[in-house]
C-alpha cells in the first residue's frame, strides 16, 4: 500500500468512526427536539432561556441551540442552528458570540464526567464552563455593541433552506439531507486536520502556548499532557492526565489547573474550524477564547493560593492517586 493509499485509508476509517459515533448522538437529539416542537415545549424552553440570550445580544431561539450544545455536542448544536428559522440572519458579531459560548460550554455530561474522574468537583466545572460561556458572551456583546462592530450578516456554510413541507415525511427528508451535509462537513474537517498534522501546525501551536502554561504555574510534568488536550481535545489530554494522576506522577493541584484550562480551551483546531463555518470572526473565537481562558485560570489559581490545601481539596479537587487516603 502506497503512502497516499494509506493516507486515504486512514482518513476513510476516521470519517466512519467519527460519523457513526456522532450520528448515535445526533439522531436521538433531532428526534427529541422534534418531539419537543410537536408538544409545544420548545417555546417554553426558549422562554426560560430567552433572558440569557438577551444579555448576549442573541435571538431567543438561540437558547435552544446553546442548550442542545451543552447537553450533546457542537455538531448537534450546529444542526439545530441550521434548522432554526430566523427573521434576519445572524450578524458576524452574533455568530461570534454564539460560537464562543458553544466552544466554552458543550458536551458537559461527557466532559464533566472526565473532569470529575480526574478529581475535580462537578460544581466548579459547571460554573467555569457555563458561567464562563455566559460571561464571555456578555463581554463580547458589550464590546461589539459599543462600536457597532461586525454588524454585517454572517456567511454560514451550514445554511439549510427551510422546507415548506410540514409533514412528518417532509421533515424526515430534510433531516436526512442535513445529516449528509454534516457528513460532508466532517469529511472536509478531518481531511484538513490530517493536512495540518502533516504540516506540523499542531506542534507550532503547542510551542506558542508553552509561555501561557508557564504563567499559570502548570508544572513541567503536566505541560505536555495539557498541550495534547488543547490541540486534540479534552478526552485525549484529560485521559492522559487522569492516568498520570492516579499513578502519583502529577500533583492534584496541577491536575486541577490543567483540567480547568482544558475545560475552557481544548480541541483548539477542530472546534475552531467548526465554529468558523457559521460565519464567526476567527480572532474572536481563537484569540478571544485563548486570552479569556488564560485570564480566568490565572485569577482562579491566584485565589486558590489564598486557601489552605485542606480547603482546596474539600471544595475544588481531590487526589485520585490509587490507594491514596485523599
């Protein structure tokens, strides 16, 4: 098998693996949303979340998009967004705000479980991710509104035409088309990621991020694993951190700082590419997210220094070393 054939064999395998895993989540999510719509519950969910959307300058219907993202993943949120009719298209500012909130708070049932297994308290994970997403959304809305920045319509690559066929069969056909579009997006995304790896772009990002990690006080032992999580995803970096922590190779405090950073800043390439597809501003969702994440964790670690180790382990984290009394 030639290197080119091997490349496309691996790419096809990755597309199949990612797509089947994703569709197992997406399809039930789509059906659940349809049931909610038929029962009229979507209106009440939107009503409950709408005040939050007003704070960040988004239409009320975006509350369901963010809620879907929080409980499932970014892909599911995108397909709900693509199927949500809007009176006027989102502006670049709105797409950037929504995209940033999706980047900070998504897939919490899975990713919060990873953090919890690493010894991190559930409440602090939820506060940092959901609260952080909302806070950054508010800050961006204030910034954009102050100068009417990015007020032009966003050019989304995931725009679907709303079907006039309101029957169940028509709805099912629309969803099938949408899933094929998502499959195409996944294929292009994974192809792009493999090219970036060949060009060693991930390593360049890791080198650029090392100074930020040093400022946060993350130890040398945890730095490389944290960088893996930042570039490849929380599941990768978090899983490696859990293993090292259980073996006693990384202190509980370092695990806490690293996981907290990964909560706000992981899968920096893949997730950024995804959100760019809704027409968001790159500098906002990449550099804005990076600066916000580092700032929040820097402040958090300074505040932790004011507490005793006993109180830190009581409220924020615990040791997961095997056979450890902590």
